[in-house]
């Protein structure tokens, strides 16, 4: 019940990256039939952009689950896997060739943002203003 449909999530992503020429919101996983696996997306991106440097960014909360991901070894060979530290999650047991983002990061998670909206709290500065408007206009997470 808490998951917003793919098209609305995509619309929020488009708004989040709008105006930044370094990002592009792709419908690749939405348009693919059936279950979408990260390895399949990376294979397709590697084929489409053979010389591009591909980066897969994940939070440290994903580390314990990586061993369950389909073809995790291939994923690690297709891209540079980058972990963003998240409060309360261990940085141990990182896969080989994994990079770790350095710096101070706010403790923001999508579930915390949804909960804030549900409570009626502001999510200003947690998501771009265009995304705030979209959430409000579509009455998401209420």
C-alpha cells in the first residue's frame, strides 16, 4: 500500500533530475516486461554505452542483501559499485571492488520521507521542490 506506481515514481525522478545535464531518467526498467533485475539493466546499459563508466549507487542498508541479488558477481564486473553510508548500517562485508562515498550525509530515506508526508510534516530540503509539488498535487503517501 505504501508503494507508489512506477509511472508516478518515474515522474518524480524526472522532476528530481530536471535541469541537471549530468543525469537522465530512463524508462528502461518500466518498459521491460516482467520482473526487472539490476543485472539485466546493467547488461543493457553496457551494450548501449560500451565505453561509459557505469556506477551503481546503493545505501549501506543494501549490503546484507547483496548476496541474494541475481548475478551479483556480474553486477560488480559491469559497473563500479558505490556504497553510501547510512546511519545504523554496518560497512563491513563489502564486496570486492566496492567504493565507499566519503563525507557527511543526511539521514534521509524514502520510508522516512513517506512517513513525514503521512504525518503532514514538511519534506522541504529532503527532496527537490518540484518533487514536493508532485507529491502534494497527487496526494501521495497520505
